[in-house]
């Protein structure tokens, strides 16, 4: 008994916070508003809240919302309740505490925990507020913690959500190590769950959203647990039985089968629960009928008895969701693995990388390391001799982005998927790709920058594959921002078009980021018409089909249907008693933000339609995407299948070209060619000219250009079926 008591005491000490300052900060930096809102625990019932903001235009309402801010969502959407969630109200003040009539600064106990305006008054026009909340309802740790949620500021005189920021612990802001695990369910219930731990702090933040893949009524009270074993590859189709995921994870050997377990294991007494009993510690979860809006049936919890790594860690175990209404049958599951840290590198041209851009989940800031670039902390009025760093809209290769001639158009302009807000000095007042304009005052002396609005993960917006252009005086250097394309854990395949109407490549790159689990797939589209007289066309649907293309044969009837390994229904017929699972909402539910609601092969649904121009068009479009529902290896791989292109919708939309998806490798050798700037035409014509008959144009990838004093230096790699270099050009 003494040994058991000693173990229990030692276990409890792991979660003590003696001498630990409990403080968290929401940083605001958009719409012309900058500054911080800081929460500091004074004692068990008192939290000091200090606002230090600039740029407010009057008295603003402000609230704590349930969810963190998704950094990949449009700035006009990310602060809305449909993404940030409703006001944080764990005590259900609206129903139980006469909130509507009694909530006031003189009676804050009747307010929602998150109603900061009701508790403390509005944010004043000068942005300065220093107040104490003595209700004990604003916690910085434990089950009711606000850390990891968000603060939303409202427009003056309205309830419109205006500006926002996630609430981050001071320890994380000071550089403490952060671990994020994710569990991605695929079928029959889909969704993504995140588990976040800051080194040295108690409590794990857990949030996410689950939804039915095919039409179904929303369902409630799903038990969920961490199970001992990592499931096999077929977890994607709901194979989650005891022989695959094992029993509940519980190194403390709680008597879960005892008659009084449900009384001993509650959110208020988590020490009586199995470590893996998320239902007992936190409560059951709901599963939405449709994925959007995101906040519907989303959840956020803080678990004070969970470790992600190390002692009693849960990494490489599994999360299992059970059937509704407290049922015990297993419905869906997924491994619990470290979240991806998606990294893009501007490959070097004879030196250090120009920049490395990475993002550790869509809820973390993007980190920019400027490598060999000089500082961009220069005067506001950038002169010709001052450096300029821009992400250019053109994807894949430098294109004509480096030439900056009089014919340059939107394809070579600054990447700007969102309209910059006029009249504000914060980063959202600049084009998204205007790094030197938006961030010159934030870049540290060592070229390091943490930003909240430059998505790598973005499904509908990403800097992946686009061109990084660095201008200094009369020298311009351009390199594509690419993921790793080599290494033991990297899989690369492509659809190489060359024989029918279209030429060029569609590249797919995927990394097994924890040596086992596959990460997101980068997609880079670089195709064009072979006929120089062909007009540019748009609204092309594109899909991965289940069978390979056959040379010299038409695509229709040969390449099979869309690749759909998880049986997502298209909703081509009305649901009825004989076919209740038909997804009649497919066309609106399958989007870039909800790719798991799509057929794996539905590239149009996940990423939108394509535009195709001729090779001689200086501004022909290229495209770049990040896909989280496409496998390049294993049982569900697209390798050996085909990519089909459809005619524009205005021309009937039939299949008109296709190519088999096959592995490719990039050579380690670089090929450098020097050309007078006056003789450089278009990227495709240049590749054809310098490669001659030695190398097909599809097997050449431009990885960098430098323009100086009328000379263009172009650096290329060759592509092939092995890593061996193709004969020099």
C-alpha cells in the first residue's frame, strides 16, 4: 500500500505548478490594430486582464470564443463565430444565470465566462485596460482553462466579429518546446483532432471536429478513447476492432469494470479515470451531419491527466470513436501521431537557401528563416538599392517572374489571394506575398520571423510551389518554394502529358513525416497546350481515375471511374430506404477545407478547376495545392492510376486527355545555363531550346534563376525513373 501511495504522489507531482507563473497572451496584429491582451492568475479566484492595444476607433466589445484561430482561413472569415466558435460559456450562463438581464460589470458572476465586455466593460478607444476578474471563472489551467481558445474583438457599436487572436501561454511565447499530435479519421466518420502540449505546463489542449462522410443525421454522445495500439493501414475504412487498436490505454490500471467507475471517473475527478478514457475525463463528442460551418459540433477540451510523450505518453497509439448514444461498438479510428511540420525550401543557387518556410499545423504561426538573405529591416520607402522579397503568384518554376519585362501580368505579380485591406499599416494591408512590405519591421536580426497569415497548410491558399523573388539593386534571384523531393521517406509521382492535346507535368509529393504515417500531398500543376495557336481555356475539371491510361487509346472507357477508395457517395440520386447513405450534399460539402468529404480522386472538388494556355503564352497559369486526402504509397496509392482532364464546361466537359501516374526522381546534379536576357522568351520555349534532342522538356525542372546586367543564369535539375542524372545538355 505504501508503494502505491508513493507512486500516486509522484504521479500527482508531475502535474503540480509550484512557482510556475500562469500567464497567457492573445496577440492582435490586423485591421490596423496591434498589441496584446494578457491574462495573469493572481490567486485561485482572481485573474488580472490587461489590454495594451493601438489603433482602436472607439469602445469595442470583446469576448473569449471556444476555439483557436485557424491560420489558413481567409482573414475575413477566421474571426467569425462559424470558425472561432461561440462565446466560451462552460457554465451555460445564458440558460442558468439570468445572463440577459443580470450580466454586468457589477454582477460578473451572471455573465458568460467569455463575455469580457459584460464582466469588465468594453475595450476603450485608447486600447488600455487593466482589470481584475474575481469570479474564479477565467482559469488558465485545468478543465475550464481558456488557454488555446481565442479572443475576438467586435466592431464599434455592432456584434460583428472584427479582429482576433489565439490565447497562447507565456511559456510557449518564450520559446518552450511545443508538441502537437494529430489523429485524422477518414471513414465512415471523418475529421481531424489535435492534441497540444507545451513543455513544462500541465494540461493538454484537445480540439477538433468530426462529421459523417456520407449523408446522415447528426449524432450525439459518441464515446471516445485513446487505445493502446496503433491501428493498421485499413483504419481509413473503419477497421478498428480490438485486434487492430487494442484496449483502452491505461498504464495506471484503473478498475474500469468496477460498478462505481462512472461515479469515480468524471471531469471533476479525472484522477479516477483511465488515462485513455477521454469520455470520462472530458465528456462525449458529437458528430456533425455536414462539415460546414466548422464550429458546429466542434470541441475543445483541456485534459490535466494526459502526457503526449515521455512518461505514459500516447504518441503512436490510436483514437477510437464509438457509435452514438454511448454505444460500445467502434465506429472510426486513426493513429495518434506527431502533427506534420510542413516545410518549403527556396533551393540554393550556389550557396545557402534563400529562405525556409515551415508551419507546424494549421493553428500555429508560419516560421520564416531568411537564410543567406541580407536583413529586410529597411526604410519604409524602399529604394532601388534596398532589398525586396516577394512571393510571386506563378507556381512551379520561376516562369517569367524574374524578368520583370513590360509584358508581366498577374501571373508574375505578387501573390495576393485576398484583397489587401486599405488604409491599415498591419500586415493585412499588404498583398499576402509582399514579405518585405508587410514584415520588414518584424524580422529579427538573424533573419527569423513568425507570422500568422502566410499559410503553408492552406487548402485554398498556400505559398507552396510559388516563386520567391529577391531583388537587390539590379540583381534579381528567383527560386520556387518546394517541399523536399528526395529522401527515404519522400514519395514523388507525376502525371506526364505528352501525346494528345496537352503537355507538361502534374507533380505529387508526399512525405512520411514520422517514418510511417503519410502527410499532406503537395500538388504542382504545370501543363500547357502543344498547339501554339490554341486559345487559353478555363473551367477544366480534373480527377484521378482508378485505371491507367493506355497509349494511343482514347481516355473515355479506358481509365475507369473516379478514384474513390473510401466509398464517398456523389449524391447522383436521391436517398431512399434502399440507399440511405447517398450524399445529396456532395457538391457543396466537398471543398478545399473539407477534403475528407470528397472522393480522393476529385481534384476539382478539393482544389477547383484548371486553366490551360499554350506553351508560347508568357503568362500561362500554373497551380499549387496542398491535399490531405490523397495517398501516394501503400494500399490506397494513386500510383499506377491516371489523371484525367476534361473539356471546359462550355464545351460539354468530356474527357479529352489523360496520363498515367508514375514515380519520378530528381537528379542530385544541377545544370546551369547562361542566356542573354534579350534572347529569353518563355520558360517552356527556353527548356526546349537548351535541352534539344537530349532530354524531353517534361524531364527538366527549373529550380532557380538569377538576372543581372542583362544575363539570365538558369539552374535546372533533370527528372527520371531513377536518381541518376540524365546526360548533360
